[in-house]
C-alpha cells in the first residue's frame, strides 16, 4: 500500500510525521511518489487557531478527493484537544490523538482487516513519559529536526496547546546524543532542536536546555545546532553565557513575544514584562554578535485597546526584529480568554495586522541591509529556479546564489551583495566542496 502525509503546523509535527512515516515503512508500506495516488493518507493536525481546524477539514476533504478510496487517518493536536469535533469528521476512517500516535501501525492494520471505523483518543496522563521515537532521515531536507521536549505547563490564557500536548516531558539525554550522532552520520550538517516549550527541556529530569545544546554540539558530523521557538523569560544571563560557549550553536533566536504591551501580556498570562524581554534581547546581542532575533506578535487580543496596540507597535519598532510572524487573536473554546470581555472586531484586527506587518517588514529590511557586505557560511538546500540556489546563513538569513553547479547540502562561504525581497543575493567566495 502507498502512503502519503499531510502535515499541518509546527516543526514538532513535522518531526512526528517523519517518525510515523518510518514506522509505516518498516511495517511494509511504501511512500507514494509525487502525483501518485495513495492508499493511506495521514493528516497530522494542528489546532493552535480556529483557522488551523479549518485547514484540517480541508486536508481531509482534499485527501479523499485526490486519493479516491483511500483510508484517511486524522491524528495530532486537533483530535486531542477537541475529541468530539474530530470524531464527527466522518471523512476520517481512523481518528487518533497525540497520546495514541504509537498505535498508528496496528490501528491501520486493524482497520484494513475489519473495515470498522476507529476513534481512539486517550487523554494525557499525569506523569507520562516522553514518547520514545527516533527519525533517521528527513525526506527532501538538508537540515534535520529533532523533537526533544513535549507538553507545556504555562497555560497562557489564549492557548489550547497544554490540553493538546499534556505536561512537560523530555527526551532522555542519551537518546538525544544517539539520534543527533546518527543524523550526522546520515549526512545532515544542521540539526534543529524543537519542542512545544523548548526551554522547559529537562525540568523533570534534573536537566536544562543547555545540556541538550551541549550534547547536540558534541556530535562530530554536525556543523550547526539551531534552536526552535523559545519562551524568553527562561533565558537568564547564566543560560545565555553557557550557550554562547558552543561555537556550533546558530545565532538565531525565535523569542515568542505575543505583545509589546505589559497590560496585554498580563491578560495573556505571559510570564515576563517588556523590560525583561528587552534585557534578554540585549544580553543575546552582546553574547552573539550579529544574531537574529525573530518573534511572533499577536494583535487584537481580548481587551486590547488602541493605546495598548500602539505600545506593542512601538516596542516592535524598538527591538527591530529580523523577522516577525504577525497574526490576529483567534478565540479558542476551553481557554480562559474565550469569554473574556473586550473582544476585538475582525475589522480592527485586520487593520492592526496590516499596520504591524508594515512596521515589521521595515525592520526586516533593515536587518537584511545590515547583512550585505558580509561573508557568511551558507547551508544550501535546493534550486530556487534554474541556476539559482537557496540556503541559509547561521543567523537564518535567506540567501540566493547563482551557480551552474549543484550546491544542495553544501556549506559554502558566500559574500552577501544586495537585498532582494526577503532575501540576500550573494556570490560564492569559493566553489570547492566543503
């Protein structure tokens, strides 16, 4: 049987899809090629916003439309957080939550034998262990994602993810070392450490995120270690100083901000102030010269006044982020903010989104302009178009380089010449294979 995956959402989901794919391949299934119909389609869902749930429904309908007669599996965060709604999606022949991901292969075999619809969404349990999984390859990618943490204990007032993912649990350090080393031996030169609340890594094991970074950097074949999204308040001066000792750690930090207004942050139940966030950014920039600070900013949260939005806008201008994901607040049933007073109209959200995007695109352009004239090591990924290759610097600047040679998977020094859109255009300093 041929299988295909539709993966929605974050890097953690991408890792988990690869792990599920490898489990199915080991069970005798084959991956469907491009444009080839699949007999089994797995939709690995996200549920961070209402729009995410809409995309899940679209993906299921698309799976059935493009693969007539296929068996459709729905798994991931959406069924875990909203089991009744997921069970009602009759396009899905098998519905599994995050807590039942390891049962995918036996459940598929059960369905193929019985032809009886399966809905199995078990709740997360207190004290549950990190799900043992490993990925040996990432199809079509030059960098590898490695999930080292799952779950969240923070309960931000707008967020459903603690209900979808359970409490914090971490990959044992020895398992992490072995998987990073194996990925390096497979030819990967960059590994991205990911998690639902990444800085909480190791809290139940007596470890710290720094332990994971140091372990990953010890893998001899790995040239770069990158961190996924970070909750800022856990980056103390001591943590930053410890991480700065690791030469392989990439100087790019995605510090989730959400709002640049203290009053809004309090209603969101975020665990820092703008002053604390500012200090963390200053410490990172001192410890990691030419680092990129990227973030997420939410507009139109419940109760956000025009004055609060203006404060958030001013803070984003002050920090001068290298890149920002701007999104409008989306009400989620089951969260404290769902019934909060002062819900903002869609029209106001659209206006604020537009204004925040305009501002942050300007700071992004300023950051890119500051990269020109530098010579940076670029990890090339693929051909953007005929004769033009794309890749990323250590601080995650997107780079385009013309070359008649195949540069994919190579780490090469590039002189950055000019800005083109959201990229820098450069030229190879030397073309020999590294």
